[in-house]
């Protein structure tokens, strides 16, 4: 089992730009897809991820100093340090039962597919760390390997079911046919986004408000174009950080570029992914008639959507302000702020059909919950990180991450196990 874990860790350490092409190549060969199609799909997916990462990292590198300065201007201080999602993921993969969890969840997925309890073929092996995270939290709370495995299985089952439920929306709104998103730290928030839409539909006046990117562009002309909106949003973030005019323009331009380039990079990625997903799905559906399988991949693909990017950028200063005034919050989110803001916005804007106002309000609600969850996890998150080899910075006794706070289902299972 250690060999399996080491192999998964090595592949995951390469990052999605290399990891996803390897996964596509291996799975394509296993399922006897045409080699030329598989190679082309693998390379295009890798190129697409590279383009997205380059653009997002460029955006974060320019907006980061503005955020840091905004925190300084507001004189924000907290006693829990946000160490970023890589630290949480690395600590999770270091959990001693990680290999066991991977094999058990893989077996659960195969069993559910066989019994037709799910249509999701989970090929995103990196995201198995989410199921491991549930197991690790419960193990540290109970020291019971059995309960830890049960927690991972429950997380996987619910996540696969939610991936099935949201797959039609992913196809319709994100333009991703034959694909589903069994990424628990994303899809676990979909029911809340759905509930909020039901509430909005009952509010007179508000329920008729149109605010999707297409309508905004039609209504406001060039001012409503994504690149113009990005420029304005970026400038606002920099101005809140009291940046110089040169820095304001730099942040504004990088944000404008992100709004325009990320969706174009996703078009390249999808040019490679769709033929691969269609080929695997068609083969499985032929072999298992009437199953209508979907290929389960990382929900990072949902980030590259104009409405999600718009809401995400609005959430950058909003999240800082929420963190400053929210009673009970002790986490100052910084390392993953820009990325997580877009990540949390994905399902709210999808269920609202791209309505930026609705999506923004729902994302604010989810962000409040995320911060409180991340704060409550600080003690156990610190234990997990220390066990995984993380060294606490001098003067700090607690760490957590925004990413940990997005694992709603893992938190619920941990709380239940802590009580019983």
C-alpha cells in the first residue's frame, strides 16, 4: 500500500499541468482509446491547465501585495495563521491511513457504479485527498481507524451523489458535457447555493433582477465587458490597499487580463478534455447500457467562468472585511484568498444562471460559514499539520486554512465524531 501512496504522492506533486495529462494517458490506454486522440487530449489538457495556472498566478502575484497592504491599512491581526491549501493537502497525504482510504474509496466508487448508485467515474486521484481529510479529522478526534474509514466512505458517497446531481448544471452552465465534479470542498456547497436560489425566487422585485455578464454587457456596452469590469474591480482592490497609481494600474490590468484570458485557456483545456471524456463515456455506456456515465474531475475547471471570476474578484476585499468584523472568526485569509474566492463563487453563480448579484450574496454567506469552520478546525488542523512535518512559525501556536473551511461535510462528520 505504501508503494501505491508513494506513486500517488509523486504524481500529485507534479501539479495538474503534468498530473492530469498522465492520468488521461493512462486511463485512455486502459480503456483502449485511439492512441493519437489520447495523446492529443493529454497534451491539450496540460497546456490548458498551464495557461490557467500562469494567468491565475500572475493575477495573484500582482493583487497579493495590494491585499497585504489593505490588511496593513485596516490594521488586521488574528491569532490563527492561514498557511495555504498546499500545507493542508500535504499534511493530509502524510496521514498514515492515506493509502488505505484511497483503495477503499476506489472500491466504493466501483461498487456504486456497478450497482448504478452513481454515474460518476472518479478519475481525479489528487482529489482523493478530500476523502482522506475526513478520515484524518475523525481519527484525530476518536483514534478509531474504523470510524475514520467510515467517515471517508460517507464523504465519498455523498460527494459522488452530489456530483451526479450537479452534472446537468455543469453541462448546461459551464459547457462541460460528460463531466462531473466530485470535489467535496466545492460540490458540498451546491445544496446551499440551490437553497438560496429558492429563497431569492420568492423575494418580490429581487427575483426579477437581471445581472448576468451578457445582460450587463448588453445594458452597459463596453463598460459591461469582462475585461473592463476586471479593470475596474482590480483598481478598486488596489485603491483599498492605498497603492500608488502605478500599482493601481498594474493590478487593474492583471485583473482585466485574468477575466479575458482564463476562459480562453479553458477553451484549450476543453478541446482536449471533451473528446477524451466522450470516448471513455461512450465506451462505458456501450458496455453498460443505459448507465450514462460521467468523468469525475477537479472542480477547478468551474473557476474559469466570467461570472465566477467577477464574483470572485469582488469577494477578495469582501472576504478581508468579513474576516475583520465577523464575531468568532480568528483566521486572516491571505495565501489563497484570490483563488478561493473564485472557487467558492462557482456553484452560486451556476445555480443563479450567472446572476452576479445573487451569486455574490450567496458567496458572502458561504464565506462566513467557511471562516467559522476554518477557525473551529484550528486545533485539529494544527495537529494534522505537525504530524505531517509542518513547523510552526515562531510565536504562533495555531494554524488553519481557508481550504480546510471549505470542507463542509468533513467538518460535520468531525463534529459528530467528537460528540459521540
